[in-house]
C-alpha cells in the first residue's frame, strides 16, 4: 500500500480550467478522452424522420446582442435562457411541468462539472461549469441529472467548431463524470450552433457552419435538442444509469462512455483526487460539490461492480 501511495504522489498533477487557454490543454483533453476509450470523433447524421409537425417548425435566432459586440455573455444569460425556453417550447419540449423538464440558469455556479482523470504519467484535474442546463423537473442537484448543457458564446467567439471544441469536449466529459444520465452539449450564441453527443466509443458532432462535415441548419439544431429530450432522455429526476430502459437503444448507446467514466471515478484514487478539487473551491460551493462527488462515487461504485 505504501508503495502504491508513493507512485500516486510521484505522478505529475496538471490543472486545467474549461474556459482558459493553457499550453498542453489540448493534449490533456485527448488523454482524458483516451482514458474513457473515446477514440472516435465523427460528424453526426440527422434522424431519417422527425416527429409529426417538427419539420415545419422554424427557429427564431437570438437578436439582442449589441451591435458593437463588446458585451459579455454573462450580461445576456437570463435573456438567452428565456429565448431558449420559448424556442424549446415551440418545438414541443414540455417545460416547467411535473414529470417533464426544466431549463435552469447556472451561469454563476462555477466548478460544478469538475473531474479528474489518471493516466500512466500524470493526474489531470479539470475544473469548470456551464451556463444553463435542462434537467428533469424537480431535480435538486443539477450536475447529477443533466440532459442538455448550454454554453453561451458571443458571436465573435463562435466562428467554427474548432473555436470551442476543446471546451465543449471538457463539458461533455464533466457531465459524464458527474451525471447519472448522458447529456447533449450545445454551444451557441443564439444564432450559430455546435452540438456534441456521447455515442458508444466516440463523440458525434453537428454545427451550423457551411460546407463542412456535420453541417446542419439552426432549425435542425433545435430539432436535435428536442429529439434528445423528448425521444431519448429520461424525465425521472432520480434516474440512475443502472435503471435504463433496455428498449431505449439510443440512450444505451449514449451510456457507454458514461459507464466508463463511472468506472474511472469508482477506482478510489479518482475519488480522492476529485475531493482535492472540491476542497479548493470557494467556501459557499464546497459543501454541495463535495456532497455530489461522494454521492456520485457511491452510486457509481455500487452499480458498476455488482
């Protein structure tokens, strides 16, 4: 045991924030993906058929950004939440009703998707959050029950998939480590979109930038979000990954990388390192984050190894 602890201490510890540039961050994200055996990254396809009426619905872009483009997205977070609340409702996503979903503004709740990966050479610690989430109605700890993650970007920040890819991958990984349900990740300025979906041993992506693989319209982006919620996601605020409906093959495919994350977290060393991350959080967030980590670890360990 002492020898093992010495090996752990000897490993290099590297810290990365979701939304900050740092040398080596792209390689660290690649290593984290490899830890979960997520080796594929491919353009997704649209469903062959949309539910009745969806094909005729159109998305209305968000138009409240100032002309000079100098305002930060935090100022407009509440407006973007209201905009997408109305947009999802227009695409028949049931919101704010028991046994359905709710869209929650979490922009000010930083650090709620922290996670740790251990490689042969180092320990990788990632910290960050997101801006808004769709969760089942009544969910008390949102990071345990994510269905869709929304990250707001200014138009100048969202010019290509590559401009947000590393951060989007980190938010996807953060949801896999923290939540009991896989989530669709959406980066948007309310006009353009980049979407990531965990899928088997890889990640599917879509975007609204023309003439590149994975290109879709903004209308289809909203249809994909609605499809993920209405046709794939569980509405149970106490959902556990061990209780997935075997008939929901799309959800089972999305669960493959989530179970790999639970296995990584359940190996003890990952738990200890995650608690170290929680300990460094601001005092007003430390208790909830630590409690969520312990709860996720206990349930992940029990369900994976029995």
